[in-house]
């Protein structure tokens, strides 16, 4: 479910892909069985192209990475978290239209 501009993130690369990133990172917490997660996947791909070089995009499968989901108190998905300099700066819970995601990203970065 990740496109060419979106990195699969798990416990092994969390530090390098999110915490040590030189640019802000949007992390989409999702699961294969989640219908709303599948609906926003193409939106995330489009936004990853639009914000290329300005914001990095990653996806965390919550079924495969329960520790990361628990670490960030993910109790509902899709959950989109924005990080800057290794710090959580925004949490978006639910499926929204592309313009709503774009606005939240633009407001933070």
C-alpha cells in the first residue's frame, strides 16, 4: 500500500526515517483490513509527490508494528502523525479529503 515516494516504516528504521530526518515526516498508521486507510492511500501518494523534498512520507502497518502503534497511542486508524525534528507536532485521526490533509501539512510546514 505504499507508493514509490512513501517509505514502509517499522521498528528497525523508525529512528533513521522519522526521528533523524532532516525534513518533516508524515507517518500514516494503517492496516490492510481498514477501509478508510485504503481510501486515503492514493491521497497520501499524491501529497507525497506534491510535497516532495519538503516533507517525507511513511506508512506503518499497525498489525505488524504493534509496539509503534502503542508508543503513539494509536487507538483508531487511519491515524496520520506529523513529526518535525523528531517531535510529534500534529495528529490527524480519520479519513479526510486531500484538501484537508494538504491544509494541515501546509499549516505546520
